[in-house]
C-alpha cells in the first residue's frame, strides 16, 4: 500500500511540475504576443506616416510644376 501511495505522490509531483512548465510557457507566449502586437502597431503607424509623406511630396511636386 505504501508503494501505491509513493507512486501516486510521484505522479502528482510530475503533473504539478508539468503544469508549472505549461503556465510558464503560456506566460512567455503571451508576453511575446504582446510584443509582436506592439511592433505591428508601430509598423502600421510608420506605413501611415510614409503615405502622408508621399502625399505631401506629390503636392509639393505639383506646386513646383505649376510654377516652373
């Protein structure tokens, strides 16, 4: 009977360690996901700014052509 309790104790300990590992992995994945989301938002802002800069350049070129 003691042997069976030892086996159950070892199994519970193993499962507990696996659970802790999974929780740690999920936490790391969530942090990475938030980092990627932040980077995507920054890239989107950069793309929008490039579009605005492009439009401003086109307006200035058009103005230069009208006065040239």
